[in-house]
C-alpha cells in the first residue's frame, strides 16, 4: 500500500522519495543487467525509471557513459513486455541529445511504427521523430503521411504532434503534409481534430489571408472538439488585435457566439478573449460579464476561481461593468478556497460603494489570519461617486503579511530597521483629490527606502509616501509592525484617516 503524505510534506521535501539519494555511477553500474540473458523486465524497468529520474533532475551524463547506457538499452527491444517497451521509448526521447549514434534504433522504431500493435505505434512515432534529423526526414515522410490519417486516434495524434515539433526543424517538408492534416481536422475524435488544427495554424500563421480562410472554413462547418474551439477563439482574437478589426467583424461575432457553447471551457475562453480586447466598451463587455457571473456560483472551484480572477481584471478598467456581480462576489468571500475569497474581496473593493465597506470588513476579518505571508495583496479603495464623499472616505484596514527573516543578505537582524512596503499606481482626480487608490502592492521588497523599526508605530514618512507620511494624498496613514520573532511573519496593519487634498 502506498503511503499518502500531506501537501506540506511534499513542499518541504520531507515526504518519502525512493529516488532521493540516487547516485549516477551506481545507476550506470546497475544498467549492465540490460546485457544479461534472459531479460528481467521488472528490474530493467526500475533501472530505466532511475535513469529518467536523474535526467529530469538535471544530472549531467557524459557523452561516453550516456552512449554506453543507450546501446545497452537497445537490447531490451528483444523483450515483448509492453511496459518495458514503452519505457524504452521514453528513454530514447530523453537521451536523444546526449548520446551518439542514436539512429541505430531507427529500424526497430520503424518496425513498431508500421506494425499491427496499436499500443506500440503511437509511442514509436514520437520516439522516431525525436531522433530524426533533416537528412532522414524524407525517408520517413511516407510513413508519417499514413499515420496522420490513421483511423486509430492515438496514432493520428502522435503523428500530428510530432509533425508540429518538426515544423521548426524542416518547415518545407512538413508543409507538404497539409492535405493529410486537413483530412485529420474532420475527424470525430476531439484530440485528433485539435492537433490537426494546431498543425494547420502553425503551417499558415505567417500568411494572414490563409489563416483568415481557415477560420472562415471551420466557423462555418463547425467543430466537435472543445479544445479546437478554444484554439479558434485565440487565433481569432489575435487576428482581431493584429488587424485592429472592429467589434462588428465576423471574427468578433464568432467569439461572441462561443459564449453560448455547451462546453464550459469554450464559454470561458470566449469571455476571457472579449474582456482582454483593447478598446472594448462596457456594452460589449456585458455578455461576457454575465457568463462570468454565472460561473461565480458554479460548484466547480476551478470555474469559480477563473471567473472571479477575470472579473478582477475587468474591474481595473471597467468597474461599473462588474457592479452587477457584487452580490455573487460577496457570496464568494466565505468560499472555502482562500484564493477565490481574496480575489472576491479585492474585486468588491474596486466596484463596491462606500456603504458596503463596513459589511465587507466583518466578513474579511474571519479569514485574514489564514492568508499565507508570501502572497501579494492588492488593495483597492472604493471610487467615490462624487467629490463630496471624499471628505469622509477612508481606506479599508487590512492585514498584510510579510516575512522578516535574517536569512536574506539584505534583511537586517533583530532590532534593526526592516524594509516594509511600497505604494504605487495612485489615481488622482484633476483637483488633486485622491479619487481612488487602485492596485496598491504590499510585497516583500529589498530595494526601497521605506523602512520601519520592529515593534514600532509611527507615521510612514519615507520616499514614495510623501513628506508628511501621506500615501498618494491620504494623510495620517500609520504603519504598525509587530513580530514575536525575527523568523516569524511580520504583520503589517495599514490604518488611515479621512482623505484630504494632497
């Protein structure tokens, strides 16, 4: 039975790792059993796993020792064990760049690629294309064309993805496979259609007219793959940005129509594309915001996070467009996922009214202590509806955690000044009144002149804050730090008096 470990154990590295203390020399010695007869599939599989682990951990293999291990591994093709054979394919791909004469396995891979066993065909194609150079590509061109239109989805996808990788190496040769890729794009399999569309786009991306024709073709005929729809949306939005097309363009209509797709990923991709378009008006944003509002009440945490994160970005430029979602965002403050709750609060602070601040503060206090100290907090104050409100408007007090530790060479020890915060992106009105303080970042920063003593409470008078301790026209701001130990998180409380003219 496999023992389960907590996430903290995984992050700290204290969990059990059977390969933690591997030595390259010992593993290469063990690889000699590849030459033994009969072949022991289980032991060989374990040793191949060790080799791949070392390679992925960045262990350097010399050319000679890598070549010796590679040649010994080729003997394992004599075994009929499926798991061992597929592990051999992975090892070939990993060692292709560090071993010499890797083309020695070309005949074995070609045999598996054209064989009747579908379990071997897909991995063999990927491994063969990994060791193939420009001089050998034409020799396997016929096999690749056949594999692209193969009826087995795994084989077709392997050929399409391998072709996509080889575009960088030999564009002219792969370009001759366009007809086969177009045939694969009409496949009923969602992954084959997605990979075929990706290959077609990369072959035509330098020709804007060809890309436009491809988009028109697939938007009219329709697609079965949600992944292909997402790619189409990204291609269409990129084309709109490059051509500076208006929002009355057929491409924009296609993206907007995807908001009514039955697949959630397509709907979100369309909404995200619309809200990130430059010069998008609030009226054009409305359908996308409505969809994101529905996602805020989704039972899936991933959808809720995606929705509130996107709404947070929209609120930076169009806070009025997100106001309709305030009720849904308030419900997310108590979400079990702290990231979702934090994003919901920062969004509400940009879109809410002054009267909602007190209610928000009661809800905020319940989870402030749970926020990890390494997070960057965004503070957004409510934009006053009129200048008359500026006299009574206040910053929302929030706790921000930073870490003051002696381990960093530029952070002093106990009793010494500690660099704390930076305020940026202050938005003022024409007469100097601070209408809103958006995107204020409180983060660990070791190159700013803002310094406070531990266990101190005093006005924040420093460069970047103003000569009288004001932050962007907000006077009387006090920064208070309190810490039990220099190795524990330091809590920073930002308090504020009324806004006055700066």
